[in-house]
C-alpha cells in the first residue's frame, strides 16, 4: 500500500510515518520541511495546498492520511478558520484527481462540552475555532467521499502524552519547564477526567487504522477509559524522573473542558486485535 501523509514533519506526523514504514507500507511524506522525517519515506517538501493534481504529483498513492494542520494546540487561533477552505479545496482535489481512500486526523474538541463516552453518533457542539473547523471539515469529508462512493476514515484524537518539549500540550510544557529548571508548574486542581493516549500508542493506532480497509468512518484514537488529569500528570512526572512539582489551583478549570470524557474504543480495539498486537 502506498500512503501519502501530509503534515509529516510535525510532532505527530513523524511518529505515524515511522509506524507506517515499520508495517511495510510505502510512504510519501510531505510538509513544508522534511528534515525530521524517517529517511525510508519518499520525502517531498512543499505546500500541499498549491498542488493542482495531488494524485499525479505524489506518485498515485492508494490512500491519503491528511495530518497537516496549523496551531493544533492553540484552540482560539484564527488560523483554523482561515485555513479551512484550503483543507477543503485540497481534499476535494485529491478525491477528484484519483486518490481512492481518505483518512483525516480529527479531534475530540469537535464534540464541545460533553460528559461520558464519545461514540460515532455523539452530537457535536464545538465551542472553539479549532473544534468548529475540525467539525466542519469532517462534514465536508463525509460529503465529498459520499459523492464519489469512496470510503473515508475520520481518526478522532484525544489527549496525547509525549515526553518532548515540542508542541503546546500540558505535557510538552512540563518538559520545557523541567528543562528550564522550574521548581513549580502552575496547574489547575486536576480533577477533570480525560482519555489519555501515549504518543507511541497514538501513532501505532493511526498507522493500523490507515493500513486496513474494513473498518471506516469515525474511529476514536483513544484508550477508551477516563483518568484524572492530576493522576496522569503526576505519573508523567514520575515516569520521567522529573523534579518539578505541581502548583495546584494556580489556574481555574477552563469553562469549555468537560468533567469526564473519553472515547468509545470499540472500533480501534477491533483494528488493533486484527493487527495482531492488540496494543492500546
């Protein structure tokens, strides 16, 4: 299988490309820069939004995994709204030019404020430009693929735990604070519960989902269980032997954060079980 991956030089893209290559897939990896992408991939630097015939330009791939997205952790960035027409136009060109399968990285922030297990048919009421744009793109992808009669995968991500300072997640910020010798990290009370997925598991699940064709539609890339933010962050600090401590109550909880939310893992569990390793 030949898979085109956009946004391949990003924090998530690099890991997914590596996992796809490890499965034996042929990967065409593209981004503005390709310096950090696994050298086994066919690396193409450039702006995907300016490719007229993506199918031909990228060597007639069997599938597209669209990971490119600006300011992914900056939920109120105007870039999400500004770039939405570009994402739509690019995906439309991909489908019209001949790419037969489309997979796009989504986000649990499409759902908005919700408590409980997020399923495929859970109503979406996003409250940030990031969530609103992702949700709009999901609807457009469903429409475009239905018109052509081809399958799509919407790979809905949850809270990714990684031990690098790259990015804007709370875990990245803790790594950065530790590296800078900070004694305390300003924190909420940490009682909200979320679905946390370790970086390697996230990349493995995405690669496994894209590498198969039987299970499609909305697929939660998740652990399937809730965990208190405080517990996961404390565990993260311990796992990495950090000396930094949490300053509980320095920040209030954000109004748009749910008290307890997690993904329904039925589909991804089926994919991982069929993949042979059952890794979650």
